[in-house]
């Protein structure tokens, strides 16, 4: 979808939208005021009222779009609601009149545009019988505002929106199409943005001693991959920030098989890796002045004659051994080797990992916040702030030696599960055992956030793209300039 910025509304446009703040619908003039009153439209963020008018011979479609209190998130919500309303409505173009209603600044206009753009993502690849009237029609949003040409500033937002859309596609793709090797292929185009890609195959991972990641992968006929995406936008000598993603392209649970109903949802068990890949696309796309590396551990967790058994002991790249008591607690086994490799390869000062790691996280926080675990208060605060700013919210959970004790094993250095209680915390404690002294580390358990069963503020139900804007904001706020 193309977003354009112009100074004045085109009077011949036949679809026109008016952003309206909460409580300002009365000031709209006779026609729009009546339309608002009849539809009980009050300007709440994301609400829409539509009416038609005759302008000479021409019938016009007029929409009132609620932008609430006018906060950044309200404006995004408004733009998103407009796209949702018009996407398959037959309209190809909509003109948005930011010049007429209420005070606005350039940031407001850009936020509205961002919402409109984000909400446009959808995946139609597999719908061969979509009726013509159900196909997307909207392709251009033309925004009139008195703030001059915003296209240069918009370019950065567009790069971020493309990162989010990339993540949504990766997350939504079915597991027969998206598996470790094809995930890597999907990321190859990042090289065009200047991202350096490095791919490790099974043989190389074996040589490095990644027994935990390989243990998960061994039940699948799909070979695992470790993918590193490096963006060098900062000072050449600066240690990079490393993002690490859990990329389990399908999680059956392995021999500790998950129940059948709902198992299809585990196609998005690569949501952490998807977020990292999308964040790299955003960061490189807007040429961020920072050194950032995204590392994703890609495996499929399957039951098989060759699969890992409950009771197996694997040796991780760090040398520490793990008694695998439940093959469904596989994400931590993938992440621990990815963390060790990233530390050895990049000597980062900061690591942030993202993973759809535990069902317990969804029980704790539902679908509003992702869980945050960190060994560093500054990093935690910075990520929480980036999360608030980007509406990818985070809530911090504790770490402590008392929880750590719960994963001691009588036969190996640790086991891969703790008791049922506090399951998200013991998972985080497990990862912490692989983080080197002096590294600021945060773990984001996004199990409740990668996928939504109902429409959200800037996405339709399905893949949310959670994490991309959070990581991008964090880099913009803390590692550029
Ligand atoms: N991928 C799941 C976690 C998950 C569950 C994500 C639901 C999103 C929605 C993870 O690999 C898993 O199965 N974890 C187990 C851990 C347990 C065996 C200690 C869980 O949460 O049940
Ligand atoms: Zn699992
Ligand atoms: Zn999993």
C-alpha cells in the first residue's frame, strides 16, 4: 500500500476520511455532525462512521475516523481502522483530510499513516478461490496535511512497517512451507539491505558441540539451521547488540507429544525468530546507526524413531549437560546453544532473546503483555520503555537463586524442566545459566503475543508482528547517536 503526503485535499476525491478527536464530533458542521450523531460516533480511537454526500453529480463516500485523545497509539488505531474499513470495500484510494480537523503535528500524521500501513498486511497466497469482492482493493492512502512533504520521514516508518509485515508472514506461513531451510531462504533478501548473513548447517553445529539444539532437531527430517543476520550501521569497533530468537518451525512436543487439538498453533513457535528477522529488516531498512546482530536457532521438534527421549542427557555448546525430562521444553535447548554461539562470536554487551517459550506465560499475562526477565535493571527499564512507546508491552518477572535451584538435576548439571509452578521463571533461569558474566541479558517470553485470536489495534486476528517495533525502538532510543 502506497502512502502519499500532500498539502491540500483533492476536492475531486470520491472517498474522503476525516480524523476526529474524541468529543469534537459536534464541531464537524451540518452533514458530518449529523452523520456522527446518527451513528453514535464520538471520536473514540478506532471508531468509524460513514456517510455519503452528493457533490454536484458526484457521489462521495465520507468517513469519520476516531483518533481518541490524539496520542500516538490513538492515531495509529485510527489509521488502522480506516484501512480495515476500506481494505476490501471496492475503494482503491482514500484521501485523508488532516488539514480540516483539529490541531495536528507532523508526528500525528505519521502515526496515522503508520497505523493505516500496518493494518494492511494479510496473507492471501493460499486462497485460490477468493471471490473478487473479497479481494483487497485499497492501494493508496493520500494524506493532506499542512506539514509539508513528509515522505523523507515516512521512509523510516515504512521500513519498520515492512519489518513487521515480514514477521507476520513468517509467523503465518504453514509449517510444511516454512521450516529451517526455507526460513533461511526467506531471509536472504535482507542482503539487499546490507545485512550480512551467515548460516550454520548441522555439520558445523555438530563441530561446535551444539548438542542441545541438535538434540531437538534429530527427530525431524528437516535439517536445522542457525542463521545470523548482521547489520553494521554503527561505529566499526562497537560491540553489537545481539537479538536471539527461538525458531521452532513446528513444535509437536516431540516424544513428549502435545495433545492433538490446537497443535496446529505450534506453527508459530518460531515467533521469536520471526520477530528477530523482522526487526533486522526494520533496522537495516531504515539504516539505523547501530551495530546489531540477529541470531535465530531454527529446528523442527518431531517425534520419530531417532527423536530425543525423555531421560536423554545432552551436552550443550557451553559444556554444561542437560537432562531432558520433557522433550516439549525444547525452546530453551535451542536458545542455550544460540546464546553460547552468539557470545563466542560477537562478544556482545547486550543480549535480548525472544521466544514463545512457555504456556505458563499465557496463563500469567494473557495476551496484553509479554513477560520480561533480565539480569540488568537498566536494560529492563529501557526495554519496558521501548515497549510502552511501541505498544509492544512488557511486564517484568523475577529471577533468583531460589528458582534456579529448581532445575538442578541429580544426574546432570541441570534438567530442562522445573515443577509446574512458576514454569516461565524456571525456563528463564535455565537460559540465565548460559549467559556470560558481564553480559546484560533480557529474555522476552512472547508466547501470548505472537498470535492473536481477535483483531488488535493495528493488526487483524492472526500473526501480530509482536516484538519488531519494540526491538527497533530500543535500538533507536539507546544505541543510535
Ligand atoms: N512452544 C511451547 C510453549 C507455548 C505454549 C507457546 C502455548 C505458545 C502457546 C513450548 O515449547 C512448550 O511446549 N513448553 C512447555 C514447557 C513444559 C513442558 C515445561 C509448556 O509450556 O507446557
Ligand atoms: Zn514445546
Ligand atoms: Zn516450543
